């Protein structure tokens, strides 16, 4: 499954698995990165392809609740 460019300018919520801090990043950033450092706890968080797909799907559902 390919990640759509339709959400490149939308903010996605990425949660740190270590401290549960939510970070907002644009879809274009999420699409091109493989990891980030949590601003709160400093943990290096990997964002694999399946996690990216899930983030994009979650955002699409939140934007269009009738699509469920």
C-alpha cells in the first residue's frame, strides 16, 4: 500500500511509545523520515512503514468519519 500525498500538508499525531508524548508533524515529514527524537524524554523513536500507513489511515478517518 502506497502512502498518499493527499495528507502532506496535514498534521499527524505521533505518540512516543516511552513517555506517551504526542508530537505533531506534517504528513510530508512523516512520509520521508524513519525516526525522530522525542522532545520530552529524548528517546529515539523509529517510524516504520506500517506505522506510517496506520498514521495516515487514522488521519483520513478523523477527517471523514463516515468512511468507517
